[in-house]
């Protein structure tokens, strides 16, 4: 078939085929580079920002948790404000990250995770806010306990001192032993009230220090026994000033009992809030870890795919270039042989005619330029044979 194609067309087809292979390789390489560029864009705009966002979330959450735990022990408003500021910044980061993710085609799959992170962070904010409220009530109860304790101690001490002073006056007056015994019993009962009140107060602070809410309630229950003792003293006391002192003591114990109950209630609520706070805190950190893992998996997947594309592109380029080289050489050899062989036959044919051999044959049968040349040489041979025949006649 190639013998029937013009020489220029043969050369054009050969080089055209090489160019087509080169163009195909170039197109393939371009498409692979475009995909690699898209993968790089996904890393730069999607998965790397996810890593950064997850790191910021974890950092803010750790800080907020540190301040919240510190506040739950010392009830210093500075620590509470610091925790709330960290949570506010955490929520701002999450909402800003979600808005950016919503605009990015590479982060659509993380939107549900971000929504859950925001929900848990909001739950943590509420828990920390409740922690502050419980802390406020705890401080108020502590202050009330301290104040009622001071009133109790001051009034019962005044009562005992008044009874002691009166006893000295009785001694000076020479009152009977029975009367002195009655006075001494009042003094002893007043000291017993003072001792029991101090013991209850100490036990309250110890139980509160060790977060022993049952111990706090037990201390409050002891106040009922203290009130009974005060009522016994009231029944044997006659002086109005002493009755006023005992009334103040009794009211201090009642107020103390109410304050301890308030402290117990705040402690129970604080335990509940602490549990909620820890659950939300751990949920945020767990989701942040999932966020990091998700970003790592996606980044690894994209990176591996990009490396595979790079490797595949290199192989295709090498194989394609080698194929183009081999095909170019083959085409060059075929075209060269298609030219040199018939030309050599034509040269040999012309040489023999020049030597006078008019019985030679030229077997070149082609439709290209060489075939035209061969036809011309055969025509020349026929012309010479005819003239030779004329000469012989």
C-alpha cells in the first residue's frame, strides 16, 4: 500500500504519527499535572486548614478546661472569666471555620463534624456558666456560714461571760451552794453549746474541703441538737439580756443550718454540673481528634494519589518517548528503504543500458515519484530498443 502513496505523503504521515504520539503524551501529562494541581489545591485549601483548625480547637479547649477546673476549686472570678473568654474564642473559631468550610468544595464532608463540635462547645459553655452560678451560691453559703458562726460565737460567749460575772457576784453576796450550782450549770451548758457549735463548724469546713457532701448534711443535722440545747438554756434563764443573747444564738444556729443546707444543695448541683462539664469537655476534644484524624486520612489519600499520578506520568512519558523514538526510527528506516532500494535498482538499470544491455528489466512498480522515474526509464529502454531494431534493418 505504501508503494501507491506519494513520497511527500509518506514522510508527512511518518512525522505526523510521531507528532500524534508526542501530542497524546503531552495531553496525558497535562491532564495529570492538572489533577495534581487540583490535589495540591485540596491540600492547601481543605485538609491543611482542617489540621490548623483542629489544633486551635484543642488548644482553646485545654485552656478553657484548665481555667474552669481552677475556678471550681478556688472560686476566683478571674479564672471563671478566663475560661469563658477561651470558650467564646473557641466558638468564634469554630463558627468562622464552618463558614469557610461551607465555601470550600474540599471541606463539605466535615460540615457535620463541625456542627457537632459547635454543639458540644456550646454545651460546655453552658456548663461553665452554670459552674459560675453554683460557685456564686457556694461563696454566698460560705459567707453566711462564716457570719452566722461569728454571731453564734460572739453571743454565746457573751452569755457565758454574763453568767460567769453573775456567779462572781453571787459568791460575793454569799448565795447558797444550790444557787451557785444552778449558775454553774448554766455556764457549763453555755460552754457545751459553744463547744458543740465550734465542732459542727469545723466538721462543716472539713467536709466541704474534702467535697464530702454527706458530711456537710450531717453537720447541718447536728444543728438540731444544738437548738435543743439552747432551748433548754432558755427555759432556765431569767434575765432579759441573757434571753436576748440566747435568742441571737438560736437564730444564728437556724441561719447556719439554712446556709449549710444551701451549701449542700450547691455542692450537689456542682457535682452534677461538673459531670456535664467534663462530658462536654471530653466530647469537644474527642471530636477535635476525629477532626485531625479525618484531615490526616484525607491528606494522606490525596498525597498518595498525587504521588501515584506523578509516578504514572513519568512512566507514560518514558514509555511514550521511547515508543516515539522507536516508531520514528522504524518509519525512517521504512521510508529510507522505500527510497534507496528502488533508486538503486533504477541506477543499476540505467548503468546496464549505458553499457549497451537492452534486454534488462526494471521491476520497480510504484505510484510515487520513484515509480514515475521507473516508468520513464522503462520508456527510455523501449525507445532505445526500437531504434536498435531500426539500425539492424
